[in-house]
């Protein structure tokens, strides 16, 4: 089949639906003879022989890895040269915690790599470091993030020059290991509902930190159980007043609280620390619980970038309301979400690489009297893994864009850019981590029983990644934030306001939505048309605009009888679909840009193929939406399905080159099932043969 021709229906009218189904199922095990042309398994031979793309893997990997490749390679080489710092399979919780601390110290003091210096000044390099570290040991990556991005980042982003001068060197060289104490037992996502208090005492010029009840205990605090000496504690700032209320709640602020003696590591007076115990994953991170009983800290320990208290108890801020101060504070902490989205793509790359390499090596069944075939030659295996491989590339470019926008935000401090990055990071963090969590299980299943062996990494990857869907913002809550921002932009659009960068497309696509689909375009079915980036992106954006307009109408209707909260809850699933659709539109737009910008012709052709698969697979998976409004006619829907299958086969033919394009070191994809025969032999030997 020529991909530039119209996709035709190969079925014969005389074949019944049932027999057609049986015939198709039989092709999973036995391909048709050459005399019966088909889009099924026998197409693979033709594709390999005639149409396989030649991919320059070096150029592709150079384009993928970018300018921070050198520091990533330095990190990998350092840990490969140190067997004493490599995490063994089956390591105990306590041993893992101590090993993670040794690994982090060795990185900073022996390898001379100082991540903290890049947190604000060069976020792209910082995230590249965390990606490489996470591929060594995910617990180590999270511990590094707690130390430098959360604890250290809170000091840099929420404090002022005096805090930087006092704490920077100690955080940088790990003399001051610390924690980020935001989450409480009863409040996680609802940060404004935190109950810990910081009451100012003007007599002693101190804040008194208190945990008023069990629900206010700081919970799941990384670095708290064993290694932390300081904590950034988020608490309601309470000031004494002379009116009948006697106190005034100024909202949630951040405070530096010492929790252990710097020399003896003994817990300081008034502080109780408990170990959160064994977790589903990330057991190299020492999560703990903190309770404060009238702990006094100097007034200067208030991180006072957005609000300050004078010695006589007067409060000052450049921001007029509690809500604006709270939004500004959270805006400065968005780097955690950016990092998680970026890191989650790393998980996906590793798992897809292992599954694809295994599927290329593993042979099972085949035509009678002939050698067994690679399991990646089966359509079912291709449909499991090839769209996932395409998504890995799509997410890579989308999160690169997110890091770029975040870096601009840190330099420019533009209010509109801050809002844009906040919504973009929420959408990508939620979407990418949810997709990766599902994909890790699919990759394990795609590798059969061998995928269940701990040495082949799927179990640890899945368990360590699972919490990514929860921390730095629950994914369902984050998607609601995206939907709320979309509705705000929708309202602004019809009031003549200016749309932020990420939502510019809404102006044109909303106008398109309000008109009827073009009946001629709805029937175009040539491969050239279906592979046109304009058609693909228009389809994604049309779906988003349609969802936006319809949910806005539903909210207006239900708010009359249910109120704002009730209407939102009634439409919640609709809102989540809207946020998901918008995020997919952003991802595709960035993928199309990346294809266009690739300097190498062979790499560009490979990326175009993968991008087309990503786009058309998503359109086909939601074909009902497009059919319901006649955006796609029946013949076009059938053409999309067949072309998607064809692209899946074509991507399979270069799947090895595509996973090589990630340029992951062997130590990262060290699963024996994904390596050559010697490693597989060692795998069987290691279990006693």
C-alpha cells in the first residue's frame, strides 16, 4: 500500500462480518500467503523490504538530548564507575535510605556537580541533572529534588537576600539537609486549609509554631524521618490585634524551622518526628511526620518575599489580598510540577525502550515449518507499544517546551507568563504522569512473565512512579485548574480580552466551532490530507473548542438551580475531558513544531511518521466525538483507522532506531530481557541455572 494513496476497504462483500472477524483474528498467529495482499502481518515484509526509513540515530539522539547532554553523561559515567553507589535489587528500606544519602553526597562533593546553583539561574540544566539522577535511582532523584528544588527552592523563591546569604552554601553543599513541610494529615491539595499556625510574639520578636490538632500534623515530609535538619513549614500567620477578635489570620506563609541539632542530629525541643514507614515505592526517601509544640523561631525566619512582619507586629505586603499573596507564593513553587512532568517522560522512555527491545528479540509462534517470528511482528503487540513510543516522543518535546517557558518565567517575572506556566505545568504534569502510570503496566504485560522479574525493572519503575500522580498536586485537582483557566479564557474571549499564549488558538477555533463543519472537507480521505499537520491540529482544537462551549453552557444552566459549586460538581467529568483535550492539543502543537525544526532530513522523516501516528491514533480513539457532529464522514473515519494501522506498522519497522534515539545508557535500560544473548544468559544464571 502506498501511504499517499486513498485508503480503500480490502474486504470482499461476500465475506460475512463473522467470518471477516475470524479471519482477522487468525492473522495474529498465521499471516496470509503472498497471493492474498493484506494490511496485516504480511505487510511488514513489504514495508521492511521497500519502505523502511533510514534513520541517522546519532543525529536523532543529538537533537533529542540537546545542549545538556554532557552533564548527563558525566553523571552516568560517575555512577557507573562506582559499584558501591549502585542500588541493588531487593535492598532493605533502611539500607536504601542511607545509600541514597551517600549517593547524593558523592554527587555533590566527589563528582563536583552542584544542582542547587541551577535551580533559578538555569532550570533546563537542573532538570537535565534530575533526569539523569532519576535514571540511576528514582529515590535518589526525589531526594535530590526535596533538598534542592523544594527546601532550597523555597528559600530562594519565597525568601529574600538575607535568607539566600545565610542558607545558600549550606544547602548547596549538603551541610543543611532540609524538608518541605506543606502537606498535613487532613489537608493536601487544599493548601489554604492548612491548620498549622505561626503566631507572632512581639515581646520576644519570635514566631511560635504550633500543631493545633492531629489533623494538622505535617505528613509525608521527605527527608524528615532521618536526615533533615531544617524544614520550610507552611503555616497560617497569626498576628495579635487590639480589636475584639484579638488576632488576625494573614493567610498561609512559609517559615524556616530548625528540626534537628546541626551536630548531634538530635530532635530539637518542642518537635516530634515520626517515621511514615514502608511505602509502595521510593523507599530510599525518608518520609516522616512532624508535630510542633510551641516551637519558637526568630522573626527573620519568615520567608518574607511576599509579606513581612515588623518588630512591632505590623504586616506589610506589595500584594493587597490574602488570595493574591497565596497565588504568588504557589506560582513560585510551580517548578516541582515542571520537574515531575519532565521526570515522568524519563520513566516512559525507559519502560518503552525495555519493552520494545524485548519485543524485537523475543520470538514466538510463526507460519508452519518456518522460524518463529518476533513478537513485535504481531499487530496486537504493535498496537500496545507503537502509540506509546509515539507518545514518548510527543511528551519529550512538550515538556522541553514547558521547561523553556518556566526558564523564561524565572527571568522575566511577567504576571501573564506566570499564569500561563502555572496552567501549562498543571496540565502536562497531570496528563503525562497519568499516561505513564498506565503505560508502565502495559509494558510489563507486553514482556510476559519475564517482565515480572524484579531485575527487569518494571516493578520498581511502576511503584516508584505511582505517587507522581499525587504529589505536587493531585492529577484530578490539577486538571480542574486547567479547565477553570480555559473557562476564564473563554469568558475573556467573548469580552474582547487578550488571550494568553497557550490559549491563542481558541480565538480562531471557537469561531470555527460556532459554524457548521465543512461537508466537503469532512469527506476528504487521502493520506496526504490525513497526514497534513493542519488537519490534525485543527481536529484536536475543534474537539477542545466544542467541549469548552458545551461545558460553559451546561455550567450556566446548572448554576441556576445548584449554585456554582453544585454545577461544577455536576459537570466535573465533562470538565476533566476538556482539560485533557486541551493538553493533548498543546502536546501535538509542540510535536509538530519539533518535527519542522529538526535539522536532519532522516530524523525529520522519522519524527513526522511518529507524529502522524500520535495524532491519528488519538483522533481514531475519539472518533465518536467527530462522527457525532459530522466533522468526519464515515468513509473518512474508516480511512483514518486504516492509515493509523499502516503507520503503526511503519513505526514498528524503525522502532529499534527510535528507542536508540532516546540515547539512554545501557546502565539505565539494564533489564536483561532488553539486552543481547549474553545478558540474557546471565539472567538465567543469576536465578540458579
